[in-house]
């Protein structure tokens, strides 16, 4: 489990690095002239980063056995499911617990994920 954690931190780091790069391209030194569009994409980017941090923490918990595992799917698939639910604004932990206990259909959720990119 140790190695994967390192990769995740690297991933998060490179994500932040890329953002700095893209921000520089847009010439973000315009002071108070930020258009609503850039503010919107900044908020979206912030939300995306928050979600990726939550996903990284979730993977650590999954690997250390602190989270409910859905036995029918791989940890990787479960992580993708968690990420999908967060992006959808749903209670990811609760939904996954419901899937693991059979209250929510796994195939139904997987089908929903396939339909949406």
C-alpha cells in the first residue's frame, strides 16, 4: 500500500503543477479584470482539486481497510465510483455503503456511470 500512496501524492502534485502552468498562460496578473468566465473555471478547478484530494484520502482508507469494500468490484473500480458520486454531488460514502450492503444495485450504478462520460 505504501507505493500507491506515493503515486497519488505525485499525481496530486503534478495536477497542481499543471494548473500553475495553465494559469500563467492566461496571464492571471490582470488585477481586478478577471472575467466571470475565469472566476467560474477557477471555482470549477478548485472543486475538482477538492474532489481529487478526497479521492486520494479515500484510496488510503480503502487500502488500510478503514472503508466499506464492495466485494464484487476492484478497489480501482470502487475508487472510480466514489469519484463519480462526488462529481455528481451525491453522498459517496453513504451510497457505497448502500451498494456494499445490497440496498442500492451495483449494476444499476455501474450502468449509470457508463451512460455518463
